[in-house]
């Protein structure tokens, strides 16, 4: 594949994304990026209960199995593109090469909405769960919004400094934090399993089924939201050592690793919460509420710490992906040019990081000061994030067969896979929209307004600055320094 501005050159004198450190990250930190963006330990402590409450233990288990299959299909669609493009923009750039720039800009904006709102949810969760430790340990009777705001600001400052300092440091810190979080949450799940199965807790609760076909489809959609972010490693393609090998492996194994944790968490929580009071089951943090109700304040504080750590790592990973999409847009001219600049020493998109973190920190604080509870804020941000991610997955899956056809590598299997996965995602989205309209949920409308703005902006670019739109789709091209000295180039 060649650059749109230099179609005849097989080797570029300068990469369009030059400024970012090239070929620095091994498999482990790239894998940590995707795992942290999924936040499996935080998701395992929060999302399964939402599904269990509507589908029962058996229904939730089936929903997570179906969600894992759907995400693996999405992964299979993205891998062929990851094997051929070192795309710093991820799905945004894939879509530009498959469906064209007119579809790519709204896709990129949808991904930005997903990454940004997950970052907001992550910071809010860090503030909420760390502040909650003081409550469960008896140091405070309640959690004032001011305490959550203060912890949120501190967490945002630390995250900003880490990301500006460098992707290698950010990736390794993300790995360390997520490993600690998974260890803490996993140990508590095992403890719950042992205590539940040895007590009078009804094991049959793990196999109960509730709801109907529509609610099951909605449960699958909620379960899918627990996997989103697995593809964020694609935005590190230019910085990975062996991008065409490392990134496809990461987006294959991340959903499998997360799915394994979820399939353990679902039946454990279904059994443990079966005979608990309604106030515990309806809590935004039912596992914490369960431990507190049983007098295990120390364990509940450990769980709070593990969930907070997972969401902090999720914020780092999500914003790392977000700023690289903005970096590409800045280089292409469809976003302010300053976003495409890198720090002269640390080689990070520092301007994009600073601008993004200002917004990502300010919005949760404004929400809290406006009187919205932390639980409501988390649900709002995570719902919008699911919309943003899945919107980008739809166009990304549809782009795969078209991109391969453009380079002469299309096969019937690729077309079947792309059309099938896109159809499944559309079905889940349409069902969720119908359900949301029936319940009067307005967040779907918020996402629709954001996307309408992105489409309008794209059409204005097409009319007033078509040359900028034509530049969309840059990626890390092969440079002369990548070749052996004995290899000729033209």
C-alpha cells in the first residue's frame, strides 16, 4: 500500500507519522495496552451483575458466551488489516482505506467518543472507589463529591504526566497496575466461590434463565460492552517492534483472556448474590456491598482498590488510543494541526494528550458538581462508550473485505465474515435502540447528535476542503532506514 500523496514510491523518505518512536514496544506492553483498555477486572466486578439482573445466572452466562463470539468475529475482521497496515489511527485509518475518507471521519469520531467517555468513566471510577475505601473502613460516613473531585484531579494529573513521559513507561505502568488489579479481583472471586459453594447458597442460581428474546439480545449487547477496547493496540502499530505480527496476535488473544475471566465471574456472582438483600443486588457495586454486609470491610477495601486500579489502567490505555487518532487527524488536516505535533524529547503526542485530558477531567467534575451521582455518571459514560466503540466496529468490519479487494487479496470467506459480523452488530444495535426508546433513555440520542455533527463536518470538508479529506488514511510507511544497506530502492 502506498501513500495517497506519493502513490509511486515503494519506500518513503519520511513516514507521515514521523515523530512517534518507531519499533519500540514488544508483545507484552502492546498486549497490556489492549487488556487495560478492556479493564477486565473492573468489568468482571461490575458488568456481570447488570446482565444477571435481567437474564438470570444461566442467561448471563449464555450472553457472555455470545458476546465473546461476536467480539472474536470482530477481531477476525480486523486482523487482516492489522497484518497489512501499521496504522496509528487504528480502525479510523482502516476505514479510510476500505470505505474511503467520507466514512472514515465519522468512524474516527465514533472511536473518539468511545475512548474519551471510557477515560471519563475511568477517572470517575478511580475517584469513587478510592474515596469509598474511607467509607467501608469506617473513616468517613459518606463520600462527599468534593473528595471524589479531588481524587479525580490527582489521578488525571498522574495519568497525564505518565502519558507525556513516554509510551514505554505508560505501557509498563499499565501492565503492572492491571496485573495487580486482576490478581486482587481474581483472588476475591475465588474466595467468593469457595464460601458460596460451602454455604447454603443455591448453586442452581448460576443456571437460572429470565427474560425473553429481546432482553436476551440486550443482555448480549451489555456483555459486548465488557469487551470493547480490545482493538486499541492497533493504534500502537507504528510503535510496536513487529507490528504485523504483534498487533494481530494481541487483538486475537485479548478477547479470549477477558472472556475467560468473565466466564468465571458470572456464575460466581450469580451464586454469591442469589439470596442477598435487594439493596445489595441493586447497588452499583454489589460485590463491595455484599462484603460490607457480611462484615468483611477489609476485603471490600481491597476490592475497591483493585477496581480503582483497573479503571486507572483503563484510562491510560483508552487515552493513549484516543490521542493517536487525534494525532493522525492533526497530521491529515481534518483536526487542528497542533494535535499532530509530538514532544521533542519524549516523542509523544503531548499536545493531544494535554487537550484530551483537560476535557476528560473536566466533564466528570462538571457532572458531579451538577448533582449527578457517581453511579449515574458511570452508567452514562459507559453507555456512550459502548455506542462509540460499536459504531466504529461496524464500519471497521465492513471495511475489511473492501480493503483486501483493493489490494487484490479478497476471498469469499473474507466477504462472508465481514457481512456476517456487520449484520450481527447492526441487529444488536437496532434492538438496543428500540429497547432504549421504550425506556425513554436519552443517551442514544446524545450519541446520534454527536455523530450527526461528525457527518455534517465531513460533508463540509468534502465541499470546502476536499484536499484535506483526501489525505485521510495515513499510516507508518516503510522508510529507507528500514531497509538493509544492500537493498536498492526507488
